[in-house]
């Protein structure tokens, strides 16, 4: 019998490959639906404080998405400072620029590779990233680049979840664990939250602060996104068709009747770039 080569695997479509997706606007809509979450907003405000954002600072947001954090930081640094947003998706950069039209603010957006930032060493006073390393092919390289473009004494702040900590309340606990375990394993770095302390040390950052936060949700942010997630788990054979349908039915019912509950741990880490040590005479 002639050998029939296997069909090539479908390319991964996620936040690292937004522009290659059949419908990149799905990612834009997801970010729009999720940005009003009170817990996430609190983490953002905490990150601005840890970044020591203040008037006159030059700040960079890596993986800026729709640019909400760049616009918020621009309000803090004022006209004597600057806020730059970088994303590897032109779709996101276009959306960020569109949402910033008509605003008089010291901010700008640039398309670029998070693993090879197009900036000089020490170009910024601080750099932040939020839910970016989880989608990175090389989180160590991305974080090293963030540290490189910050001047000595500047701050690097990162917010990332650890998806293995996610607990989804369902009547069938085994089924809930099937979905959350698959979700953790299906992203590039689902456990990156626990890796951050080591990565910060590896980059030579000092005065490292580790701030875990239990983030919870009492309603679905987007049933459309949840439906796509569950159906992808079914396609990957992590769930049967019957399990996927039962899971979606219960999730929708719980959300509609105020009985939805999900929680997991986010890790916010902050570190300071140290000055290079002078060579001994």
C-alpha cells in the first residue's frame, strides 16, 4: 500500500498570530468584551504604581493590544513624558490608533517583534507587559528585551496568569478539570506565572516583588469566546461532543441565573534594572 503522508497540522491561531487568523477581529472583540472586568482593572492600576509612572517618564507597554494602558499611562506621564505601545499584530496596532484618534496625548503605537524590540538600550524609564508572555514562543527572550530597553534604575513590571490554577465551578468536577487542564496545555506558556520569579532573576533584575492575586469572575465575559474554546477542546479530543454540549449548556445556564463562578491566580512581578558593575582595576 502506498504511503500517504499525514495532513499538515493546522497552524496555531492565538494572540501571537492574530494577523494570520481567518478573522482577526474576533481577537479585537474579545479584548473589548474583557476590558471592563473590575479585577483586571485593579491589576492594571497596581502595575502603573509598581512601574513608578509619573510626569515626565518614558514608558513602554509591550503587547499593547487595543492601547488602553498606553492611553492611561499617557495621562500620567503628561506632555513632558511619553507612552509607547508595541504589538506584534498590525490588526491590534491599527485598532489602538483608531481608538486614539482625536486624543491629544503623548502616546504612540508601533508594530514590532516582542522578542527583538526595535529600541535602543535604555530608551525607556520603565516597561510593562500584561498577559503577553503566556503567548510568547520565548518568554525569557521577551523579558530580557524588556529589561534591555529600560535604563538602569528603571522598572520592569509583568502581569501573567498561571492557568493551571484555574478552577471552574460545574456540577461535574471531572468535566471542569478536563476543560481547564486542556486550556492550560493548549496555550504556549500556560504555567508562565510560576516561572516569572526565575525569569526576573535570570534577567538580572533586582528588588523583585512578587504579588499574587486571586482573580475571579461571576459571569462569562463572552459566551462566543467560551463556545469557541469548548469546541476547540472537542476538536482536540479533550472533550467528547456530548461533554462539550453539556458543558456549554451548564455554563450558559449558570451565567444567565447568576450561578457562574471561576477563579485563578495572577502573578504581578516588578523588578528594577541595576546599573552595570564597573570593572575592577
